[in-house]
């Protein structure tokens, strides 16, 4: 522990800071439910704060710059440890829940996955649903970005954390000269978009509590809901189109919005090749699904077909995971397409999961280059995004990531199959968790939940969510002998 004492020092600050998140459901419990579970929230807050303070006392003298190894260890520890604290109130407020299911629910919230093992959501105490959804707001952009923003006040540098936490392959790019200003800028954009979404939901007819909860899970692209029917509970075209708008906006890199605000111009969006591809992919998928629904007469009304197609495509494609209907009952082509979209369609720097669209664009460019080289072996054909050439280091990192991504997906799927799950459930549950989508197919489809899985299978899915949220390499590097050598 002494060797990584600086990492544990920052972890202590993160834990103590996280303890104040319990104030949100506690306040709702006190003012909205008459203090039904208020003692649970108070004790969880005090316990989290006390353990964080104890860790700080043990490591308070380790005031030094974080190393790269410190950064990777710290990020992984945060995402492993915080769900333990987040699971505690669930164990004391949800009848019959096990620690396995509570940890899974907390991990799903903080990784903005949206998978749930709970049924009867409408019957849960409102403060419990507030907590589940609020976790997705906290975890959406990354707990560690908040730590990066305050590290200068602690006398610690944060570039290592930024590289480990930021999604996507282009982690060397800075939006401002000072990293803390970058983090604050991203959180400011996140807050403004969240506030706009909250007001839009309230104006569309949701209650204040539902508007807050679904704002958390829309902007965080998490998809947890306070209702078993998810967005189908309201059967409201206005709310569904509102959700489509904000899910679509949250699927774009928040860094682009930050640049739009700083430059007072839409050029950073219009000139970004990933953003253009994002709209092209989403628009093409919506058109394809709409035509399929009309051709199969699932919805003979054109406007209904467009709305349903747009909602499900944007929801699953951005890895949110809301549903207005059981789309597994649609032609088989559609749910498979949706799951495929969720693996790559969201942009790097957004709150979405998956391999990110920028990696997919790079893979297409690399494949194109190799095809050209077959015909013209000596031709110079650099891989570029827009007009910017991509370095060989980035290309190598993308190829390594995809190799590991495929290996992890196959390995975890085989473990699911070995534990007794059927093929469809095994494969799609791992895809949905590894890409932080939420609902899969089979027993874990939009009309079911992960509560049907065994404890071992639940832990496998929790591991998949962790790996997906930290983009695999940040976690797997801890298991290499080189990481532990001095």
C-alpha cells in the first residue's frame, strides 16, 4: 500500500466526496416520504465518510505527483469500491435483495449501463429509485473527471487519471492548457444539458421526481427507470421525442459542445468526422427500422412507425437502454441491428458505452488502406480522420483494443454458457454489459431483467460492466507482471 499511497490518498478524497451523494435521496426521503428511510441514508453517509476519513489518515502524508501506475490503479479501485458503498442502502431498503444483486445494481448505475436485477420498480420507495437513477448522473461523465477538477487544490496532478478515465483513443488531446479547467468545462456542459433535459421532461408532463430521475438516466445514457414499463409507462409521443433529442445530444462528445461554447460557433460539430458519421449512422438505422416496421405492418401508421423506430434506435444505439415496447417481438433483424449499433454508435467523449464510433471509423480506414495496398503495395495511403493523419501509436492501440475486446467478449460468453445460461441470453447479456447498453435479448430483454441469472452469472455481468466502462485496458493492465515491477 505504501508504494501506491498517493493513489489511496486520492481514493480517500473520492470516497469522502461520494458520501455526500447520499444527501440527495436523504433529502427526498425527509421532505417527500416523511423520513421513512432517512436513518438508512444517514448511516450510509456517515459510514462512507468515516471509512474515507480513516483511509485519509493512513495516507495523508503521501502528497506527491501521481504516476501512470497510480492513475490506472486508482481509476479501477474507484469503480470497484464505490459500488460497495452505493449498494448498502439498497440492501437495507429493498426487501429480499442479496449483496450480489445490490452490487450489480450499483455497478450498473455508476457505469451508466442501465441493466437491472430488480422487479416491481413502481413499488420501491421513491428515494430508492432516486438513488438508483442519481448514480447514473454521477457515473455518466466519470467520477474521476470530478476528481481531476479538484486535484490541483489537493496538490496533486491529474493527467494520469484523465488518460485512464477518458473514453476513446484520442486521450492526448487537451481542450484547455490546464487539465482542471478542461474537467470543469466538461462538467459545466454536462450540468447545462442536464438542466435543460430536466425542465423539458417536467414541461412534457412528468412529475418533478420522475423528471429528475429520467434526466439523470437520459443525460448519463444509463436508462434506469422508476417504472417497470420504462418509457412505455407514459405512452406520450411528446416525452418520447424529448428523450430522443436528449439521448441523441448526450451521445455526442461533450468536448465538442465545450468547443462550440468557447468559439461561439457550430464549426467544431460540423467539421468533426465522428459527429457527421454519428448522424449518418443514426439516421440510416432509423430509416431502415422504420421501413422494416412498415413493411411487416407492425405499425401501419407512418408517424407511429417513425417515432417507435427513432426511439428504440437512439436509445439502444447510444447505450441508454430505455424501451417503449418489447422490440424483441419485432422482426428478428431489428433487435439484432439495435444490439449491434449499441456496440459502436456513440461518440468518444460522450457518456455512452461501446467501442466508440471513432474506433470504428479507424478500423474502416485501416481496412481500406490494406485493400489499396494489395493492389498498390508501394503507395502511401495514411490513415486519417477528416484531414488529420492518425499516428501509428494510435492505430496500434486501436488494433490491440479490438483484439482484447473480442477475446473478452468470447471468454465471458463461454463462462456464461458453462454456467448453464442459454446461447442467446449468454451472448447478448455479455454484449449488453460489456458495451454498457443495459437490455439484451432472451431472458434479459427489454421486458425481462437480470434477476433471472444466477449469482455467478450476475458477477460475470458486473465484471463486464466494469471492463466496458473503463475500456478494458485500464483494468487489464493491473494483471500484467510489468505493472507490479519497480
